[in-house]
C-alpha cells in the first residue's frame, strides 16, 4: 500500500495546538511516511507495527490521537479497538481499504471517531487529525487557536443552552465545556436538530449516521443510547426525545448554527 506525500509545504498556515499521535500500521513504509508527514506539521508522533506493540506503548504513554490500520496480521485493528475500552483516552482514526466498508462501519460502532480510506491523501488525513483534536480542546484553547484557524469566529456557549457549531463540528454545553463526540455522533445530532422538532425514523437516522447504508436499523438505538450517555454528565441526555414506535427527535434546548 502506498501514500502520495507532497513536497513539504505549509498545508495550513494557521496555528494549531500540537498533540501526541501514535501511528499503528504493519506497512513500514506507509507508517513511516504518515508519522513523518504529521511530524513535519508540528505533531509529536510515535509508531507501532502491530497491536501487541500498540498495547506495550499505551501501557507506558498516553496519546491524543491513535491512527489505527484495520487490516494487520496476527491481530487486526478492530480487535485492538474492542480491547481499548474507556481506559484509553485518545481519539481513534481508522485506516481502511475502500473494499472494506463494513469494517469501517463496525469501527465507528466500536467507538472510533473517524475513518479514512487507503490509499489516503496526506492533507486529508492531516485535516481529520486536526478536526478530532479541536473537539478534544477545552473551550479556552479553542477560542485562542481553533476559532482563528477556521477563518471565522470561535464557538461560544450560550447561557442555559446547548450549542452545536456545524462549521467547526463542536458541541458546547451550557457551562462552556465542549463535549467529546465522534464525527458520526455530531452528524446524527445535527441531522436531528435540522428537523426542527420533527421526529425522524430509524431509516432517516441511518442515512445521517452512516451514509453508506451499511448499518442495521436497530443499531441506531445503540448509537442514540451512547450519545445520551455522553451527554448525561453535563445534564444533556434530555435533549433527545424518544417517540415509541416512531423514532427520535431533538428538544428545544439545542441551538444549531
């Protein structure tokens, strides 16, 4: 598998808070190129060639983002993702071949934050990394760095309201904290908010969560449950309304802009 790396130029002249990234892939050439490219763009990168090596590194170090290949010998990336659980506080970006869409959907259901197809454009991968890092940043850091990097005003909370900023893909709680949600969860929330109070069926929600369509309708119930669980510590589980036998909708406590 190859990746086309462009000559080193400034992909994005705007400043971006650095982060620690672990690149996990059994392809030595690809892994080194990805780690080198991200390192050239200001990130602290480490490499692992197997799931076993990934676990050894995670036992001693922490990372902000893990870029994880799905197809690896001995033990694959999905198995590694299942075993991580909540003790690994890192955003996960899966690398998957175009021929394995099902693996990507399963990965998202297991908790991955994003996926990108191989062979991948390095600038797209860089953009995905920066996107998941923005969602991890506290509000103050976002206002200082992330808002200007997007070429627009930073995201601000509104007293007593939840705010979904679809330009930066950030959900802000009434107390100003950002909620760590995956890209698919944010897309699902934005789709329900755009319905303006209407109830969406499971079929409609499937199109929001997984546009490829390779997901079972009952899996939506699982995703909604997980989304509520993430919102609950900040008092936001009430945002999603359940209409038995019909589907789900968003209450009046969310502002989408």
